């Protein structure tokens, strides 16, 4: 029946094309008419139309089994191949086919056999964002949206944005929304905007929206030069770099003003300056924002005549039906002579389209509930009528559930399919048939299905319920049979050190994710973690343990649902115990050691996991003296033949894999000298003492003044005093003469006297020459002070005589001469005195 309806509809359209052929005006064009509209067709185009018609006709006839009865050799080109055409030459309908067409025309109005693609523009909307009134600099968006009902697979919309009567932007888009940005908005963007949409041969405009941009940017003024002579001209430039459109600029110079119009955002003028000081500034305004408005013109009345079109919609048998009921929706328009009238039936999308009143029928489903629109459109005029259809469910969408919710291998589970609601007035529960589908293939019929879980039961399941031609399918249920968790393995990550944080890892090698791990300590829960993948492990952070045996109190539990739990063994990882404070001891135990002996250092700890590393240090040094790696908790270091430099403070350090180093207390070590070194030192000390005493005695002897030298110096002074002859009136002269005479008398002869005085001195000089030289050196710097006499004027002379006598004595004494020379010197000294006056 469906194929027959399609054929009849195709045949009606093609017959209409035949009826449009009226006559041919010349050899190259075929001019056909449909009522008042004429259409020119080229012969080649006519042949294409005819060929397409024959192909479609043959396909339908073979499907309906009517091919033998109808002739498919008709050609539009053959009909219109002459200089004129006549409708009578076209193919006529067989009488029996006309009756069939009349009989089934009503049945073919189901909307699914729609012949032509159609569209209608429901509305066009323009939106200004963020608002219709904004400040300058704001980003403004023009948003144009169109609602088009159509039956095409895809449409191209032509959007045109207009400011006043000027097109500012145009774009073709398959989307129903287009935006235009004004960033940033300026005062020149103010005005009335409109959006125009064109889709194929239909077009429609939105309502206009007025955008008001408030505020103008501050202009910039530049003047060159800024220093001129009286009567010179300056060049002033006023610009509004952020503004567009036609502007009027105003320049102000003291009490003068200048007005310049410009189509750009900058203007330059020359101004003659006469005043001594000139203050210039400028501003501007937009021409389009002028507030001056002309008077109103005369009023002309325009009468708008309405089309005599009225659309109506009717839903039969009722607007409230149940799923499966057939509904007829009639969309009619009052008679109208124009042929460009189009009628649309719309419900969220275009359902049917025709150029005359029609009835659209369909079997209802719950999704058919809603508002139906019957729209009559002629040009830009649209007439709309609506009605609401409510479709009640015949039965609800079935629910597919699984018991239990989680399935493990080897365990039984069941699937049930059930519709919770059924329209008791139309059907019974037994009328609903259920089918279980696996991976979109029917599997079983019924309502409850039992299985034993294994890997073959995995898949996507749905349930289909059917009654009175209505089919409904449940939501998809995915079954993934789970694998029970295996016994988890627990282990420590890295080293476990007493009183230091560490990590514990739990892992089940088998089991479907997600797996929940629980860390237990002494059967009490510490932490809980769920692993969803891709890793199958859980890592727990432990603050610390305080004893080695405490590590054995940790266990791990793994589960992945439905009470499937497994416990691990206790944690048996090795635990490192930090070393205690070490103790440094010596052998021998006495801390005073004799030089040359051996000494042994012992460093030991009471607690700590072996191996332990021991290092010995001398206080003040950063480098260890020795490092030991014993297998136990005690290390030793032997120092051979201790020297004196070995004395000082020592300590040791102990460490192990806990990376914690402990230091012992400091130990002081004293080193005594060897016995033979003590004897050598004693002998050396005695020798040094003897040497010091000897040097001291010699020094004292050398520094003591000799008594004989002192006596000789005294005698020389006396002789010098005597050698100075005084004048005749000088008492000293007389005294010296008397002394000589006395000495002469005393010694009997002058010769004896001379020997007694000078010969002794010469002998002394020969025996004690070094002492004499020293005495002479002292005499050169010794000043003699003889006693003053009554005659003060003679005192200098006496002093000079004494000093000269001493110097001569020292000089002569330095020469190794005899007593006779001394006597001669004595005579010369006496005769050197000047004669008395």
C-alpha cells in the first residue's frame, strides 16, 4: 500500500508538470505555464526532466507490480519537440487508475510520503549584549538568532547585520546563531541595528535594537611650534584616535574659536597668534549625535489591507489518546486564490508541507505529546493556529535489573524485565511480551532469566516490551563478571627504620577492579583505600614504629564487593634499629701512655642493627683517624709506637643503615717521654748550667775596673797640673817651684827626681797599655774643675792647662816611647807657656 501511495503521489506531481506545458514560442525554448506563472524550459532540460520522471515511475511500478499495465515511454521532450504544444497531446490517465487515486488519496496523507522539501522561517531575533546602553570602551556583542522549520538535511543561513540602512557585516553559516563583536564600542557605534536572515528563497528581518554608547574619549592637541614671533602662524592638530565616523572639531584660543568638520578622527588648522600668551584647547562631537531635529513633515495615512487567510488545526479523534492510537491532524486554510500560499505542520520540527489543506495521520507514541502548529504563509505574512496533543503511555518503558548487583565467576545471577505501568483500559499485563537482547540480538523471551556467571556472560543487555504494535526498549545494562580478589601480598617499601616513617604496599594479583584495601595493625583498622586502576596496589604511609617486633603486627585485607575478602600474612620486613650512644675505651686503661708504646682504641654500642661503622677522630679534625666495619657492635683501632704528638682529646662515632650517627664522650690522652730521653735531657740540662756559670764568671771579670789603672789616671792628672807654668805673679808657679825644689832636695839630684816621676809612668804604660787606652778615652770626655782661687780671671787658664795636660798624656801614652821622651814632653809643655807680661 505504501508503494502505491508513493507512486500515485509521484504521478500527480509529474502530471502537474504536464499540465503546465502550454505552447512553444520558438525552436530553442519551451515556454510552459502553470496557471498565471510562466516558466521557460530548454529542450535539453525538458529531456532531463522526462528521463528522471520515467526512471522514478519505473521504480515505483516494479515495486507495486503495475509495470505491465502502464506505458513508461512518454517523453516531455517528445511532447514539446515541435514549434507549438497542446495539452491534448500529453499522456492521459487510465480510467481505472483515476478511480484508484480517488480511493486512496486520503490514506496517503500520512506525512511520511512527503514529496517536496520545504522550509519556513518562524522568527529572527537580535540581541545586544551586555546591554543596549553602555559606556565607551565596552565590548558589545550583536547576537542574531533564527528559528527555521524545514525538512532539509542541512541549511545555509545568510545573516546580515545592518546599522541604519548600511550593511556592516554579513556571513553565511549552517548554524542558526551568528555573533558580531564591537570591541571596544565607540560613540560612533550608536544607532539602530537590525538583523536580516535569508534561507534559500525565504527571508525575514528581526526587530531593530538601538545601541547607545555614552561618553567620548578625550581628544589630543598638538601645536607646532610652541614659541613664535608676533603675527606668526602655528599649526594645531586635534585628534580623537579612538573614535570613528564624521566628527566636528572645535578649537579654542583665548577668546577665539574655530570649527572644522572632518570625516576622519583628526584635523589640522593654522592659527595666527597676536597675543603674548595663547592658551589653546580643542574638543569635538559626532555629527550623528546632533540633537537638532527638523520639524515634522506632513502626515500621510497608510492603510494596511489584511489577507483573507485563516488557518485552523484539528486533531481527531481526540487530543487525549493512548499510545498506539492513530491520530489525524488536519490543517486547513480558508480559500484563497493565490498559488504562492504554503501550509506547514510543525511540532518541534517540520512534519508536513503542502500548498493546500491537508490531513496528516500517524500512530502515536508518548513522544508525540506536545503542541502542534499549523502555519499558513504567503510571502512575509504568516497565520498560525495551534493545538495540544496528550498521549498517555500504553505501558511504561521496561526496567531491566540484575540480582545480585555484582556478579562473580561461578556464582548464579538473574535478570528480570518488567513494565511498572500498564493502561488497564486497553491491555492486560499478559498482553505485554518481553524479549531479552544481548548485544542487540534477541536472546530469550520471558520476564526472568537465570545465568551462571562466567566470561561468556559478559556483554550489553537490553529488554524489549511489545503490545498492540508498540515497542519499548529498556536502558542498556552492561554485565561484566568480576574475578574474586586473590590473597593480597604485603611488603614494606624501602628500608624500615625504628622511629622513622616508612611505607607499606598491599597488592592482589588477581581480582576485578575496583579493589578496596584495608591496612590493619593488631587487627585494628589503620587506613582504607580503593584502587580503580590502572595500578592494582595501595600504598600506605606509616608514621613510625618504636620496636623491631612491632613490624609483625601489620596485615592487609583486600575486597572487591559482595563480601569477597582475603587477608594477607603478617608483615615480615627487616627492621633497622639506630645505634645507641657509643662508648670510647682504651687499652691500657690508663689514659697516660709512655712514648713508643702501643695503644688500642675500642668503640662499642649497646643497641643497633649490624653492620655498624665506627670512626675515630681527634678533636678539632674533621677527617677520621681510622674507620672500622666490624660484624658486631664493637670496633677497635690499634696505634703503633705512640709519639708525643699523639696526646690530646679523642672521640668516636657510630652509625649504621639507619643513617643516624651517634658520638661518644671525649677522652683525654697524655703521652710520657721514654726513659732514655729523660736521661739525655738531664745531662743536657747540667751541661747548659755549667756553661752558663762559666760565661757569667768571665763576664764579671772583664767588666770589673782595674785598681792600677785608676791609680795611674790619678797620677797623670797631678802631673798635668804641675806642668802648667803660672805667670810670675801666679801663686801656683811659686808653689810648683817650691815643690820641685823640695823634691830635689829630697832626692839629692834632679836626675833621681826625674826618674822617680816619669820612669814609673813609662813602665806602667808598657805593662798596661789596654787599660791606658781606655782611660785616655774617658779623659777626652772628662771635664776637670779645679778649685777657684782668689783671682777669678785665672781660673780658665788653670782649667785649660789641666785639660791639655791630660790630653797630651793620653796622646803620648798611646805611643810606645821611653822616659826620656816624657821628660822632653814635659820640658816642651813648660816652655810652651807664653812669657808673662
